[in-house]
């Protein structure tokens, strides 16, 4: 079992930055691909970014490419999402997710087994 806890959300003006963190429990963090998703009111949960177990592979939704950066620190069991040049459309609850041990995961939410409770990001225009 893996527990995930997001932090770092908040209210920011358009053009600003935030860094989200997701801390994972247990000893299997380094064997799991990790992802960030988001869900805006009235919309489905959508893919934001993913990172492989060793950090060597990353992928992003087109809507955030060039603005967001996903990274991880396996020594701290933590994955990060640096968000720059934020827009009002980025307003959502952001969730981190963990895939099964040693399984490849990309942008499909069904590839992820464990989910955090989410952190709210609000961008004012």
C-alpha cells in the first residue's frame, strides 16, 4: 500500500509560479512511475505530466509543455511539479498518482494505482 500526500497548492496571479510536492510512504517509491493529473470543476480528470522510476523519461500534456516541469527525488520519496507562467485555465485540483511496481505508466489514468487527496491550485486572471 502506498499513501500519497500533495502540498504546495494555493492562490496565485496569472503569470506566477507554484511548486507542488507529493510525498509517498513506503519503500517502493523508486520502483514506481509517477504522474500528476488535474481536475477542474465540471470537467474530467486529465493528465498533466509523468516521470519514470529513475527520472529518465518525462512526458507532458500539450497544454503545459514548456511551462511545467516534473521531477523526483527518490531519496526523499517525493515527486514535484514546478508550474510557471500559470494561466487561469490551470485552475484545478491537482493529484499525484503512483503506478504499480515496475510497470510502465504514461498519460492514461488507468495505469495508476494509488492517488493522493489532491491540492487546490487557483490562478486569478
